[in-house]
C-alpha cells in the first residue's frame, strides 16, 4: 500500500503540489482563526445562579433559597450535577452540564426553570444568572491611577462610567469592580428620639422609600399647547432626606433630621485591594465571554482604553495590573523559536552530511506543513492554541524531523547505489 502510494505521488507531482498548496492555505487560515490563550480552559460547563438576601444567616439562606432552587432545578436535560453554597446573605447554585452541551442552550433551560422556582422564594427575592464566562475568563485587570482622589469618588467613577464603557466591547462578558467605597446615604437613627416621638423604625424606612420616587401626571392643553405634568421626587442630596416628614404632632412636623443624622458614607466592606504596598486601589476585572479568542479580546480592550480615558477627570489614568496577552505572546514566541530552530538545525546537519541542498529542503518543507496540519486538526476539534497544545506541536516536530532525515538518507543511499 505504501509503495503504491509513493509510486502514485511520483507519477502525479502536479496533483501532490496542488494538495500541498491547498493544505498550506487552509492551515494559514486555521492559524489566524484558532482561538489563542495562554493556558487551556478545563473548567466545567456550568451555569451559576446567584441570589442575595442581605442580613440573613446561612441557615435561613439554605432553607428558604438554596434548597427550593436546587430541588426545582432537578430534571433539566443534560445536567450532570448540581452544587450549592449558602453563606451570610448570599446563595450560590452551580448547575453542571455535560461537556458537549451548548452553554447558551443551558442558560436558557435554567432560566425557564427559574421562572417556575421563583414563586417558592420569599417575596422580593430574585435569583440572577452569573456571567457567561469561566473561571479562566479573567483576561485583564486594571486599576485607576489617580493621586489625590477619594476612594469613594473613584469607585463611583468605575461603577458608573468605566464599567459600562468596557462592557460594550465585543467578547467581554462582565466587568467586575473592586476596591474603594461604594457610596451610600446613611441614616443613623437615635433610638431614644424614636421612642420619645413614638415612631417605629420600620416606618422611618418606609417613609424614606416612599419619598424617593417620581410620579407621572396627565397631559393638558392650554392655548393650543400641550403640557405634560410630572412630579419629581427622587432624592438628590442629604438635605432632601433630612426634610422628609415622618408624622405631625400638634401641627408640628417631625422630620428625619429630628430623630436621626444623615451622612454620606461607604458600604460595609469585607476586604480591601492594595497594589505593591502603595495603598488602596480601585479598579476592575474584565471577564472574557465563553469560547472567545483571548488575544483578540485583550487587543480590543487596549484599543478602547484610550477612548475611555478621554472622559476621565484630570489626573485619572488606567494602569494595567494583569495582562494575559504577555503570556499569550510568550507562548506563541516559544513555538516560533522551536520550529525555526528545528528548521535551521536540520538544514545545516543534512547539508553537512549529505552535501545536497534539495534533500535538505525536502525535510525542511515538511516541518511547517506538518505544523499547519496540526492547526487544521485543532480547528476541527475546537482546541485552542495554548501553552499545552503548542508545546505538544513543538515536541512533535522533533519526531517528525527524525523520520524525514532517515527517509531522505535512505533515498540518497539507494540513488547513489543505483548510479554506482
């Protein structure tokens, strides 16, 4: 069979050259379109469900949120396992699907079941799906370098400007903020004054909530001009909260400022972010969408950052804390060095021992073509170009060269023997 194949190839050289050209062109296309990452993503095919109910202990979270969700998520097609974790004020449910399941099909099935399971949860509790990324999707970390700025201001800038701008980038699933203080209005109630005025604490919360809303009116016409009436009631500053009335005693209103102190503060923090021991920092983590090309996503992020930076306050700049593209480029460079080094060494050795340029070229040409065939197979089987797959290609080049050298040397001996 091998003799027949070799004979056919020798008799049909043009066809062999055309096949080699087609393989080369397809291989170059596969190299350009195969997703590139630094490390292989071996994470499970999972959908995360996050539910928040602040102020409740883990046992209540387990009984009233986690258990009803896990019980009603059973029976979804292609589910391999369901795991859950209950902690103070939060519940996490991990639905693990089979590896060959489309992630967006899985998320749709989970959403369908959540619509049914939500009726079993406490009133006002809404479970949400996690981002369509994986544990290895953290491709870019950055901090806001802003000397002299308050951490609360930087966190507000990150949450309400930078994060939304980065989420518009193609391939980005989520931008998670970290560091700083999440600003909030804080009403510090004096319990003695509450008791003196006979005002329940829950009534204070309800009054604040009721006075923080806009209301709509109707349209009316006057002098052939239409007017739309609305009531603006959203809270804009501390003074407006202080003047919210709670009750009236002898025609005298009791306001928030009479029973409490209103201040601007930060939400309770469970940790801080420090960079190189230089103090606290505010920044974000860009999470790549499932199945995207990490190298392309990072390049799009870097192209977007200068445009976002134009809208930042004076003195605020981006500073890269983690950039996976450095590791990706180093991985690709390693393969290039291995392949080029093998080609040079093989060409020199064959030329020295055989003193025949065309024989050396035969072995040299097989190296890049074989690498391109490897990328074609990686494209067919959805294998990303990472440090593991590229290292395998680099190691296989050595075995490939050995076989080529032996075959060329035997061919040269046979030809020399026939000529003698």
